[in-house]
């Protein structure tokens, strides 16, 4: 039976700014199994990126608990959080977030430094990952010398550098045309299917969301309960997909 990899228990995130408070997440309870492929949809400002940041160990919840692979990541110090993030999480962002002055190989190799991988090994692994992404002729190109789709494939290679359990992709196709976006989704689907990664994507695009086997809607900081998600998530305990694995 599939194992729960990520569990959120009544998670709140309240951003405080001067006198005002923003309730970005208001009591989210969700489970993701190992090897899930899930999409998160919802209106702008509904809390999707906030949720990804919390699951990705980039920030702490204000209230509630988050467990990642059995570790309670809702109460950890920044340094412990950073260690877990470096080992378990790979991020892919809408704006690619590559370092402009570095080549594709250097961008992919960079995060491996923090996991103590030696230079020769870093470069070899970065090249291997880029070749896997179909970029063998772009290894020494800088981001400005690549198309959006190529840059996003570099970003995916970078996310895979430390062999993370979880890939979090926040609007990974948002800056790409539709056919390039579908190519990127095919790559993410491959990571889920062949490499057994847990993949969670945020998207506004229902066609992109269709790649995922589990669809979550966030509205106003809460999981929107249509009939189906009610069955799946809270009351019976969400246990992933009808996947053949
Ligand atoms: N660092 C922050 N400080 C204060 N408020 C924030 C911060 N980050 C997000 N917010 C607010 O929290 C709410 C949720 O933001 P979030 O970025 O999670 O939304 P989103 O669903 O990702 O939206 P979009 O689809 O536009 O990316 C918004 O009202 C936003 O203004
Ligand atoms: Mg967002």
C-alpha cells in the first residue's frame, strides 16, 4: 500500500504586515502519498504558492502541523529545514529562476554543492541530467541563450540534482506556449511514472491539471470540497490515486 509522504494537519498561514493580517491558508488538511502526481488549482491569491512554500520547507506555518516523510517540519529551525529541503525537495518555478551568468551545467551543478558532492561528480551528474532532458547541445549555453522551454528543462534538471523525493512545480508552464508547456508536463509525468517521484504542480490551466491524477482546488486559503474531493480527502482519509504501480 502507498505510504503517506506529506501530511498537512489543519495548517494556517497568517502573514502579518504592520497592522494588517492576511490569512493566506485557513485550516488545510491534506495527504499526499509517495509517488502521487497532484495538481493544485485555484484563483490568484488563494494560497497555492504559500502552500508550496510550506510543503517545500521554505517557510513555516503559523498554526498546524506538516509532516514530510515522518518528520514534523512545522517546528524546525531554519538550518534543519534547509537540510531537509536540500535532500528531499526539488523546485521548479514559473520564471525558471536560473542564474543568468552561469551555464546550464553550472546552474544544475550549483545546488549539489550544498549536499557535499565533489566537483567532478557534480559536473558529470549535471551533464547526465541535461542530456536526459534532451539538452546535450545546450550544456554550455547561458539562460539568455536558450528558449523558455529549454530553460525550464534546465530548471527541472537542477531540481533533480539531489535526487529529491518530491518535485514541487509552481506554474511550471505559465511562461511557455501551449505545446512547450505540454512537453514540460510530459517530462514531469515521466518523473512520476518512471522515477516514482512525488510531483505536485500548481497551475491555472485545466489542460495542464489534467496530467495529474489528483486534483486539488484551493479557494480562499481552504481546500474546496466538491463531492469527489470530500470523499477523497478529509472524511475517508485521502489515500492517493487509483494508480497502477
Ligand atoms: N510574504 C507575504 N507577505 C504578506 N502577504 C503575502 C505574502 N505572500 C503572499 N501573501 C498574500 O497571501 C495570499 C496568498 O498568496 P499566494 O501567493 O499563496 O497566492 P497564489 O494562490 O499563489 O496566487 P497566484 O495564482 O496569483 O500565484 C495573497 O493574498 C497574498 O497577497
Ligand atoms: Mg502563486
